[in-house]
């Protein structure tokens, strides 16, 4: 149990990667506070995953600083200290630049970038030396500049660079910040299933990426900060 006694907040939990990280963190002994925008989804998550450990949930939109700060106060009431923060919030879009609308660009920046920075800003007062922050970027943006993806690639590149800048800023406070850059990932996480996947496959089970996130939360990664780790089974190399 590599996260026993640790309190972890996970922001932007959906049915894929976020749920896999919640499940694995609970199985590693962490107490988890999960946030997403949908109250209904969170209630289902709590009903299904509470059997694995201590799980709190609360609907919040982290693209608004005020809501992120309200989330921190809720966390503070049950966890005096936070040892880990994972931000899986995000969204995807693709179109030629001439077809990119204002609302779409704003949505990309709100969910893929602002929600990450506001989550870090809000939760930092609860985090001390030895704690770990993981932001989810994407191979598209962190490693590749795909055509017809300017909004997504720019937002995900910004998330990766934000992780590096935050790592530099928080170095002296002993707080590690890293980003994980997945390739294609399925959104169908199911606890405890068995699966096979070949290197180079276009889509990973979210577990493959969640394992990297969990490792970054543990002391096994205590010398890793400011890294942007691709977790795409090598697909970006093809
Ligand atoms: N799936 C892939 O192929 C892939 C590839 C590379 C990178 N990624 C990245 O990996 C992460 C997880 O991916 P996924 O496929 O599991 O995504 P997902 O199912 O779309 O989950 C993302 C979750 O974040 C939530 N969210 C978005 N904005 C938020 C905000 N402002 N405040 C709180 N919650 C917010 C979403 O809620 P709503 O549904 O209500 O917006 C959703 O529940 C994302 O950052 C994604 O961009 C995914």
C-alpha cells in the first residue's frame, strides 16, 4: 500500500482516467477527495468505489477560482493536510483553424489549463514538503503539434509547460510537480478487470496511464519533478 496515510484530491474525474486514478489511489491506501462538474456522476462514483476506501466527492467547476477555493475549504474540514493532487480535467476538440469558434477555444483553455492552475493555486495552502502534484497534459501538445488541433494542442502544451513552471516555483518548498501526457485512451474504466494491450496501439486502457500517475504520487518518484512523461505506449514514435 504505497499511499497509506496519504490524502489525495483528484480534480476532473470522469469515467476513464479519473476513475482509474481514484480506484488505484484507494487500493494503495490513500483517502481520496474527488471533484467533477457532474453531481450525478460523483454520486455513482461514491456508491461504487467507497467499498475500496475513504472517498469524498463534491461537484465543482475548477475553471472558476472561487469554486476551487470553496473546494479547498471543504477538503480542509476532513483532511487537515493534502499529500497529493491530480488534475485530470480536460476536453478535446479538432477542426481547421477557420472553423474554431470563440466558445470552443475558451472551453479548451478553461478545462485544460485554467482548471489545472486554479486547482494548484487553491490547494497549495494544504500541501507541504514531500507532497506531489500531477497534471494531465497530452502527447498532442506536449510532444506533437497535430494539424487541425490548434486549440487542443496549444492548451495541452500550456498544461505541460505550466507543470514545469510550477515545479520550478515550488522546488524550495519541497513540493514536486509533474505532468503526464497520454496518447489515445479509452473512457471505459472498470475496477479490477484484466486486459491486454500492445505497444503502439492507438488507444490505451486508462489503467496504463493511471499507473504512471500513482507512481508519481508515491515516494518512489521522490527525485522526479518538472517532468512531462509521455504515457502513450510509444504511439508518438510511429
Ligand atoms: N481520452 C484520451 O484519448 C486522452 C488523450 C490524451 C489526453 N487526455 C487527457 O486526459 C485527461 C482525462 O481524460 P479522459 O478521457 O478520462 O477525459 P474525460 O472523460 O473527458 O474526463 C475529464 C473530466 O474532467 C471534467 N472537467 C472538465 N472541466 C472541468 C472543470 N473545469 N472542473 C471540474 N471538472 C472538469 C469533465 O467533466 P465534464 O464532462 O462535465 O466537462 C470530465 O468529467 C483529460 O485531461 C484529457 O484531456 C485524454
